[in-house]
């Protein structure tokens, strides 16, 4: 077995505790050597409150996993790259497409690994769906991505502020799957964005898009869904229908369950990051971020009632 890669985790919040820490601990590629957070700590490793102090004190740490909110991620990633370390970016990789592309250029010039992660692409049904669609003519695609923000993002005020993405924080997961399974570019034609009176980011969005071949794509994102949550992508083709449910965890072909299994999204991310680090390669696909940016540019604003956590 190859030597474990020393890793620091930056931003010890809900996603770090729910997904990153157990995925690192459950794998054989990384050794968690340090944590950086103003509020959270991890037992058994060296903890830092100041990011610059961490970089100075721990030159032995080869890779850095950034799990902070996106608005502070660019400056941190830039410093990691300048220090010659490899960097993993939680989704979304940056607040703007310009920031993301700048990081990719910096990493390339510095010869370090940059991995812009899209965890939903590692859901079990996504790759089989992509393979099944290969060679078929897509006629239409429907995305329904509705969840309860109170359940999944309790007390996370940053998601409502400038750079926080609002409903596109989960919606970009659907767009990451879409751009993984559909060949060619995707174009946003229209968007309707619903903004609560007391928030800076949308709570719902309706998108009208098209594939490079002209197939219509509709997407409905909503953060007000109570009860059962909905994360479905349905693709109609000349050879039948494929549907990804539960965020890609289940794959149905013509209504019959074709594959399902335990969640391996974040373990898959760290498997991929380790392979990239050892091969001295990067993976920086920003297509989902571009679609979000285009939705804001194409979007019409609709004001809705104030939202309260």
C-alpha cells in the first residue's frame, strides 16, 4: 500500500463532521494531520484557529481539504497553492466562475493538484446512467430537486448571504449530475428565481435549458419542501427512460430498479483525490457553476414572503 497522504481539514462544520471526517477515517489513502476552524475541533489531531498559522507551522502537510463556506475559499485556496500544497474544494468550488478559473490556472502554473469536487457525481447510479445514455438520442430531461432547508442547513446563515448560492447550493448537485451524464454543453434559456423578502439569495428556481443537441431540459429547485424529499432526474430517450432518484443513489430503467446501494459519495471523492495527488493531476470541471451563473444572468426575479428558520 502506498504511503498515506498527510491532510488538513479546514472548516469543521456540519458537512465536515457528517461526511469528510468519516470518509477520511474509513479510507486508506489519507492521514488526517491537522484541522483548522475558528469554532470546531477534531480530537487526536493538531487544531488551529488561524489558517495562516497552520500553513506556517505545518509544512509537512501535503494536502488541504477546504470545507469552508465558498465566500472565503478563494483566498485560502490561493495560499495553499502558493505554499505548494494540493487542494480539494468542497462544492461549489468558488463564489464565481472567475475565481474558480483563476484557481485552476494558479494550480497548473504551480504544478499542484486541484480537485473541484461534485459529490453527487459519485452517487452509485450516476456512472451507470451515463453509460446507458451513451449512443442514445435524448428527447427531454426533467429535474425535480426539492428539499427542506431547515432540515439540511440549520442555522447556516451564510447560504442566504451574497455568495451563498441559496437554493442553488443543493441545486448545483443536480446540475453536476446533469453535466456528467449528458454529452456536450448545456445552455440556460430562461430562469425564474424566487427571493424571500428578507434574504439575498433565492429559495426556489425554475430553469429552462437545452442540451447541445437541442433536447429541452427543465429544472425545478425548491427549499420549502416538507415531508419526503425529492431529488429526481428523468431522461426520455429513443431507447427508453432512465431515472435517477434519491440524488442518484437509485437508478431506474423503464421504471425498473437497475441499481442501488449504500452511500459512497464522499469516500469516492477521497479515492479520486488520492489518485489525482499521486498522479500529479488536477480535476477542475466548472460546468455546474457556469450553469448557476447563467441562471442568475438569465433570471427574472420574483419576490415571495419572508423566510424564517
